[in-house]
C-alpha cells in the first residue's frame, strides 16, 4: 500500500508540475514544491499525522485558486476526478478536497474547522507568503496584474506594499502549529525590516 501511495504522490507531482509550468504570478510549481517541503517538515514535529494527506493536499492546494489563469485553473470536480482515477481512499480524498477548498487566507475559516493535516498545509502555505520568498512573490504577483509597487497617497489599494498590511504582516499570528509559529517568527521580522528599509528609501531618509 505504501508503494502505491508513493506512486500516487509522484503521479500528482508530475501532473501539477506540468499544469503550472507556464504560471507566472508566484503560484508556480516551485511555490508548490516549497509548500510541500514546509508541510512535510512541520508534519514531522506533530503526532499522528497522515503524511499522505499532507503531501497530496500541499501538491494540489493551488490548482483551484482564482488567482490562476483560466487556462491553468481547475475546478474541484476536476481534482476529485483525478483522485478517483488514482484510486485514493474515499475518506482521504474527502479530507484532501476539504483542505484545498478551505485553507486560503480569504476563506477566514477558523482553525477549529481544520484537521491537523489541514492546519499543517495552511501553515506551510502561509510560510511561503512571508520572509524573503514572500516578498519576491508579492512583487511577482503585483507585476503579473499590472499593479504598481506603492501608492503613498492611498488611492490605489492594489499596490504591492499595501498587500503587506492587508495580509502578510497578519500571518505570523495566524499560524496553527508550534513549528509553524517558530518558522514564521524570523520570516515576519524580515518583512518588518524590509518595509522599514523600503519606506526609508522611498521617502529619501537615508542617513549619510
């Protein structure tokens, strides 16, 4: 059975990698791979975790995201069809689908509604939204949408820097697991340092 699950994971990995090869908004294959690695790392520090659900949900978590182009995005029914074709256990399939449908920041779902596996994948995804990688992804996404870097007058709230205040700086306090909280701390500090330096340079306040 374990060998079968390894084959399932590899098949899903190949599918996702191919699906996202043209993605350019920061939700590409390498984002998925980092989230998968973060999720497996966090999962190792928790007890009684179904790592198959964790890894599979991490691999699939962005395929139904509205931020993807119509050419790339899948519907939940498409993902379910894939899991059925791969003969994933029904209970595990239901849990994987629930996770990918509900871990998004925009869902505002309470932690109590998520399984441990869901909490792990959510933490892993949020870790990739902060720190140096999160900063890079923020500007990649803004550029893909034609949004400006910053609007100090506050007339255009779709600017990249505004995203730090709307979402990124809030994520540290929303982490679910002990390991997630520890990993988020340094990344959060990096965000704060970047913003401080950015605004110093923007306002011409460098000291000579």
